[in-house]
């Protein structure tokens, strides 16, 4: 009996197993948490948005804006998330009790490295959007990831305002310089061949698009002004400005040489940042700036090596330090360009008042009585005991705040002077020695001159920004006093 039923049982078992397999195949069974599939990864791929100096946690609006402008067109399937990094920058942006830049970058690199490797280990692709200091952090993290052989297919970067831009970034122009009193090391170029990277730079950005020939002091001043007026404005750009010219936008793809995994885009800037303070003058500001700009633009651009362009024309992925003089052939272009620039400036100036210029002046606003300012209605506090005590308290608190503000300016100033006195000579000696070792006497002499010329002006520019900012703060505090 058992032998007779055995073939039937075997056949029935086979049929049941087949039906079970079919049911499993067509049933919507959730995958095991330990099993990663490409469909699941697409939902979990993350775009980490990181802030710049002074912005350790980007706001929700900043995250969305940066994702929509710079990341989504390249990586549409990713989910944007903010990532905390310290973003300290003592002496420049974040105050006397904040982290020095080197310390902040080291901590940020560790945080970003851990975040990326954790995401990749979980089966996700990661794209990082860095800005300013976090662009530097991104470049440092690339080196760490490559050392641990993290696949380049899993990680990508999109950077804006990169101080380590190979041909134009301040941290490459002054590569090797260390200023211990400020905690700043100029650590060279962002790697171009480790991970897929896209770098967006605005023309005249004083951190990412620095003059190549700082003997041109007009170019230097414009670069320094670009730190204030251009560098912080990437999130205000339009979609058209960041779209490549090949797709009908304004962003210019820069040439590269050799093997590279990085694409570089230059975004033109309409007005010289050097003239932005003049443009803030009511009524006459824009016409004056439009009068000066055509000629000044020639002189500024010459500092990049070509009077027709506000950025260096060499391959974008080749690390390039400061040079002494642009080529003679470019210098020969200047007289004719200045002559035509003078004519164009005069036409722009007249056109602004006649309505045909680049920035037409509205004379009707001057005749509008509603546009005039009214006198302040502030009055003396009531002469009561409570009022007098309140006024005295307000005075003491304000004077204390003013003293703190002055201290916040003077301490970094002392450290900047210390950096120039102690760090610069050692850097000059290293540049001179490198030039001699390469057999280039002109470079041995010229490189220190070029670097010192820019660095001294840069330090003065930072001090000017800091003092003006503190004066503004003090003025605001004092204006709030009432008696």
C-alpha cells in the first residue's frame, strides 16, 4: 500500500511546491531588510546639502533652493537633506570664540566621511552639495574616501564657490601657505580625478575666481570686493544662469586636459563688484559706475591674463598658482580696448539719464513727496524713577555690547598682523627655494612678490570688512539708546 501511494504523494508534493512557488512569485511580499535592491536604493539616495562658514545647519529654504538649482538637474532621483558641519572660521566670519578654519574643516571632513560611508554601506548612492568652506571639506573628504577605496560610482559632488578651485581658487593660488595664528592652511586644489564632481564658479568670486597676476592691483581690489558682493550670492542665481550654454543657459563649460572626473562651469557676473559700493549711491551711483566699468573691466580682466575674460583661460583642472606678469601679447590689446571702453562708458552714462542706458535713472522719484524721509519721532523718556532706571540699564548694557564688539574686532586684527609678520616670510623663502630648484630665477623672485602683493591686500580687505561690519553693529546698538 505504501509503495503504491508513494508515486502519488511525490507527484502531489511536486504540484504543491510548484503552486507555492507561483504564489510567491506573484504575491507582493516586502523585501527583507537585509536585502538591497536598486528600486529600494532609488528611494533612499540622498543629496546632502551643507552650508558655508557661519552656517552649520542650512535652513529648510536653503536646502531646497540649493537642491533645485544645482543638484536636481544632475541628480533628479535624490532626496535633499541638510547635514550639520561646524563651519567655524575665526578671524573672518564667525567671531573670536569660534573654531579656527583648519579645525572646523578637519571636524567637517570626519563628519562628512562618516555620513557618506554609512550611506554607501547601507546600499545608497550619495551626492554632496558643498558651498564655500564645505566645498573645501568635500575635496578633503574625496581624498579620504579614495584612500578607503569607496567606489566612485556611489558618490558624487556638486560644489559652488570652491576656494580650492584648481585654476582660480584662493587656496590653490596660495597653496602651501600656513597662518597658525588664524588657524588657516591654504591646502591646494580640489581633486579632479577621484569622484564625479561638478563645480560652479561665479566670475569675480573673490574666493573661487582670484586674479592670476596680482601685480594688477585693480584686479586684486575687485577680487577682494567679490568676497563681499559675489561669493555669498550663489543661492540667489536663476535657473538660466546655472544652466549650461549648450542647453540655452549662461553657464560656460571650461576646458580641461587629460583624464578628469570633474566638470567646471563659469557663471558670468554682469557688474564689477569693485563698483558695487558706488552703485549704492542714490541717483548718481549707477551712472557713475556705468561710466567707469568698461575701462575698469579691461584692467581687471588683465589680471586674469586676458583683458577679454574675468577668469583664467588655462585648463580648469590644472592647479595654478599666482604668476608675475601676463603675456606681452595680452598687454598689447589694452590701449585699443581702453579707447573703446572710454567711448562706451560715456554712452552708458548719458544713456542712464536719457533712458537708453543699462541702468536708467528715475527722475520722477525725486519729485515724489512720499519718497522723502520723515524726521524721527523719538522723544525723551519720561522723567520718572522707573524711566531713569530703565535708561541707565539700557546705557550700561549697550556700552558693554559695544566694548565686546570692539574686542571682537581688535583680537582678530592682532592675529592677522601676527600671521603676516610670522607666516609670510617663511612662505616667501619656500617659494624662492622652489624656484631655484626648478632652475627658474624669475619665478624664484616673482612668486614671492606676487603672493605677498595679493595677501597683504587681502588681509587689509578682510580688516576693512570687519571694521565696517562692527561700526554698523555699534551704530545700531547706539541708535537704540533713549533718554
